[in-house]
C-alpha cells in the first residue's frame, strides 16, 4: 500500500533543512540524506502476513476458518460533527426539575391516599357505632312500651283475678318482655365491646319481639335515625373514594379521590354530631315538660316557676344549637356541627340533663374523625398543588428547544486516506508531493 506523508513528517523535513539555504533562495534544496531522515520505511512484500503461509513461506492451514461473519465496510465514511446547545440553555436542569417535581407529587399523592384510607376506616367505624346507638335507642323505647303494656295487664289481672284471659295475657307479655329485655341487654353489651353489627341485630330482635305482641313501635328519634342514615351513605362514599385513590396510578386521581374521601368522612362526623345534639334537645324537652307540669301543680311557687323558666331557656338554646348543627352537617362542616352539638349538650346539662355515655362516646369519636378528615383534606390539597407544580415544571422544560448545532461534515476515504471537513482536505497534499520527490531521489533518478 502506498505510504502517505504525514503532516508531522513534513514538519520534520523543514526542521532538518539548512536555514541559510532557505533564506538565500525561494526554493528548498533536499538532499538524499535529508530524505532518508524523513521518508518512512517501506517493508518488503514478504514481511506482511499472508493467509496460508508461515514466516518462511511454507503452506500452512489458513487462520481464516471460514463461516465467520465478515463485515463489508464502505469505501467512504461520512458523519456530522454537532454540538448540543441544551446545556447552555438550561434544559438539563429544567428536565431534572420536572422529574423531581413528578417524584414529589407522587410521594404527596400516596400520602394523601394513605390519609384518606385512615379517615375512611374511622368513618366506617363511627357510622356503624351510630347505627348501633340509634338501634339501641329504638329497642329501649320499644321495651319501655312493652313494660308499660305488661304493667297495665298486671293491673287488669289484679282487678279481675278470676279472668283466665287476663292472666294468660300477663304470662304472654311477661315472656315477650323477658325476651326483649334479654335482646336489649345483649345489644348494649355488644356496643360496649365494639361489636356494632351484633348490637344492631340484637336491638332489632328486641323491637321485633315487642311488635309481635301487637304493640306499635316506631323510631325513637327520627332526626337521629336520619342522621345515622346519612352517615352510613357518607361512610360508603369515603370508602369507595379511598379505595379508588389507593388503586390509582395517577397522582392527579389520587389527589382528587383523597379529597372526596376526606369530605365524605367529614360528613360522617357532622351527621353524628346531629344525632348527639338531638339527644340533648330531647333531654331538655323532657326536663321542660316536667317543670311545666310541676308549675301547673303549684303555680304560686316562685322556685318552681323559676325552674320552668330556666328549663324553657335551656330548651330554646338546645333547639337553636340543634338547628345550627343540622345546617353545618348539610354543608359538610364537621367542626361547626360538633361545636354546636356541644352547645346543645351544655344547655341541657345546665338544667339537669345527663348525656348517655354512648352519646358522649359518639361525640368524642366524631371529633377524632373530623381531625382525621382534616388531615386527609390537607394531604389531598398538597398533592393537588404538587401536580400543578409538576405540570408547570414540564411546561417550562418544554419551552426550551432541543437545539443541536451542526459544526460540519467529516468525509473519510478508507482506501485513499483522504480526510475532508466541510469539503476542505485535512491532509497535506504538498507533503505528498515532497514525499514523491524524495522517493525519486532515493532511487537515483535525480
């Protein structure tokens, strides 16, 4: 293969030439000695490796065993030389910021989903507890009605001791009352142990037993029953939203569903507050009715009159607080509903009302649930903000163009060794000419 004169070789040639000769004449005189110092050695043809021959020229098995993959290279290679300008425009940083924002948003979304699940679980428990409370109240009212009916039958049987029918009626009512009382006791025990489902079943059994005697039964407190029903619906909604948030892979969906779960859980707490406020208002009403009856019996007694006035004031305050509690529950404002329920209880307590321990437990649980719902709502809001930040970060990154600056094109001829950049040769053609002259000189032609 023809040897090419390199740029470094050409430079070496200039270094070995006598400078006076260059200075005195416009031409460069090159001697054979100079050429020998510059021209590269060209080994003989037998030196190079030859397939199927050893170093002495004898035939041997070729190293090329055949069947191997052979890559056919093109004669000319051509490629572009470019420069990435993104680094100068801040795109890598913008892309990194967007990616980090996405990670942060995903973390916040999962935290929101977890908080939503916690609130939903508490909402379900409180809803079940409220349903048990209302069921036990209904059973208690039914058992009281049956007790009154039994007492009346006993009185009638005592008045007519010879009446077998009345005696049988007493026996039947006593049996029913015993069964209903046992069911009610079982329901109350279940409530105490936290088995609210069993409590509802036992309470309903007590009511059914009373109804079987022909005594009309009805919901003891329609407002409380309505509130419990609303709480159940809200608890179901909270659970569905929390499950959706947990199962979603979208941060935006997690945030939205978590917010829904939080709002539903808060609605549960607010409706439970209504049930307890209604209990307090009923207690105030009972105290007022008793005070009025006492005043009618002794209208000239100033102390009795004052008691009636105080009871009336307490009842008005409790009823006003109940109305406010209902309004807050309608708007899903648990904190206000709970505060107004407390006001109703306080007003009734001032005139002798004693809140049932189960009702107190409900208010305490409602307050705890409201806190849990607030936490879930905050987490959902932060998750939503994280999604907004992520979207903005990606928008900012997208505004930066993906710029590549083309500096030029390199073209290399594998056979000739010619190297060009943007059409201009990168090898020294003049060095080739000098090499050619030197070769002629060494052969004695000059």
